[in-house]
DNA sequence: GACTTAAGAAAGGATCTGCTTAAATAGGTC
DNA sequence: GACCTATTTAAGCAGATCCTTTCTTAAGTC
C-alpha cells in the first residue's frame, strides 16, 4: 500500500494508469502520449509495476502494459475503513444529539 | 487530490490521520505517540492540513486537530471510477466470451 | 551477420522530502 | 512584565524523486 500510494501520487503515472485501464498498450504507445522523454515513461512504468498497479507482458520486442486494479485493494480498504468509521462517528454524534 | 495522495503516502501521516479520525487531539498528544521529534510531527500536521485531510482549531495555547474525511473524496472518486470501469470491462469480456 | 526498432539500464543533476536542532511566537500564570 | 507551556518556524542536511542524455539489450528484417 505504501508503494501504491506513492506511485499514485504522480499525475503522470495516474494518467498512464487510466491509459492502460481498459486495454493493453505498449510502452511506446504510452510514451507517445507524453512530452517527457521515453526513458522517463519507462521509469514510471517500472514504478507502477513494482507497486503492483500494472502487469507487463512481452510480445516480441514490445512490452504490453495493462492496469491491475487489485493493486489498489489495500488503498481502497484503508479509505473505506476510514470513511465507514467516520460515518459511524457521525451517527453516534447525531444519536446523542 | 495531488496533495492528498502525497500526504497519504507517508506511513506516519496515515497513522496521525487514524489518531485524529474519531476525536480531536492536540499536536502534543499526537507527537507523544511518535518517536520522531515534535517539529517533525508539526510538519506532518501542516502537510495534512494543506491537503485538506485535517482541520485545525485553536484553543488557548493548544491546537486541536481532527480528521476531515471529505478531503479524501477526490481520491475515493478516482479509485471508484477506476474500479467500476474495470468491472465494466470484465463484464464486456465475459459477454463476448 | 549488419541494420532497425522497441525498450530498459546507467549515470548524473535539480528539486523535493523528512528529519534534526535551535530559535521564535503566543497564550496562560504569577 | 517575567516565566512557563504548547506549538510552529527557520536553517540545514541526507536521501529520495523525477528528469535528462547516453549506452545497452533483445527481437525482427534483409
């Protein structure tokens, strides 16, 4: 969860993530969407992969990336717990007036 | 959302956040839970405040902090959208076999 | 095998982060 | 006003981050 949150904290990586959310894309296709250099995108992809937020598949000379939403499970769990507990707290407050 | 995600990416700040989730706590009470120095905690509180994840209230010489779950709304929206769209994609895949 | 294409690895630099200690502010108490 | 307590601000430092350019690897084409 640590690495996932840090990976998400970069806008470029979030953009990559939405790019590969619905379908696989090669590193080159992804890089073409950005103005930063190609290695920079490659580095972002590595961060996302290490955080478990994308999967990599090799096909010939290309590497195809796809989002891996399960990688967000921990983060979602944390936020949901936070949210739920807050609601519970509010409920208690309302009940005691 | 940018700042919220960066604020969340630090384990110490997440711990602070859960500390002030259910009730207000003073900066000193919070700092007492940590081994790092007092100013370090103060800096974390500032980051959390600027990210909209906590509110600050002054009472005499003390400053009381409390979680502000609405600050997580953007993050939650992003994750939910991501999740939902993934489910939709899977559904399409299943439907076309 | 030489050449091209797709992509990652290495090295280096600027900026950001998170910590520390020391100093400043600001509200109570005498 | 002098003094204590609670807390933030300032300054500085080590390490992380994100970018760049250059170099390497690996697969396909001739």
